[in-house]
């Protein structure tokens, strides 16, 4: 239990709350704690980032919805079974992929597509995407979305 523990993240201290019902505080602490661990791992490999980008910021800024709208407008999606699908087979994937589940939540790869689009919108011309072994299958989905 990490109540009262402090994690330093990007020059700010994040303190673990003692209230188990304060989900926002728990979420802030968990993100800071995990980001701190990631930073330590990256430092061990000599990797440093100029800009950190939280997935949650894509949702807050409307980038995920914007990505869905662009894919819809381009005719790369269809509805089936209450879900929104990406026609990823049109781009070499072995099967079409669900982007928005029937409960309205998005699948894992869609924010990755939105993130890469935001990089291009910010002027980047090339991106290196590093994936863990458990995410190797998402590359075809992200490429199809892009």
C-alpha cells in the first residue's frame, strides 16, 4: 500500500492518497509511479526523451475521435455487431480490426494511430515505433490506420 509515498515526476511530487475511494488521486499516483519506473529503465539504456506524451491527453484533446472521424470519412470503417471496424485487410492485415467496441470504448491500437497522426501534425516526418513482444501484432493495425 503506497499511501503517503511520494514519487517525483517531471519536477513535481505526486503523493499517494490515503483515501481508497479517491480514484483520480490513485490514478495520478499510479501514472507517476509507473512513469518513474519507465524513466529509470530508459536511463539504464541511455535513452532520454525531450517530450513525453500521455495516452490520456489524446482523449482529452479529441485526437482519438478526430482519428475515427478521418477514417470514417475516408471510407475505411464499417459498423457490424454494434462495433466500429477498420478495414485493415485493405492495407495488408490478415483480418479487419475492431476500433470501437460495442460498449463504446476504443481498442488498444486506435490511440496509437491517433498518436502517430499527431506527430505528423506537429511536423515530424519519421517515427520509430518500439513495441514490446506482447504488442507485435498491433503494428499491422497501426499501419493500416495510418
